[in-house]
């Protein structure tokens, strides 16, 4: 359960690049994130960066 809470916190964090995710977006994507090879928080941060870059944010150094 801690991993789910940490993943949701990453997806909702306004301090990260990109637009924070809505509860509806999280609910629809959480099962897919759980299928990833990494931990839920790591998968959440990865998808958050992918979405941010898709929105036009610069890549991290």
C-alpha cells in the first residue's frame, strides 16, 4: 500500500515537471503502472517525465 501512496504522490506533485495528474487519470493508469518492471513510485516518475516532455518540458540534464 505504501508504494501506491508514493506513486500517487509523485503523479500529483506540483513540484515535478508537467501537469499534475487528476484522480481520474491516476485511477485509469495505476493498473498499467503496476505491470511495469520497476517499483510503482519509479514507474510513476518515469511516466510523469514522459508526459512532461510530451507537453514541451525540457529533458533533465
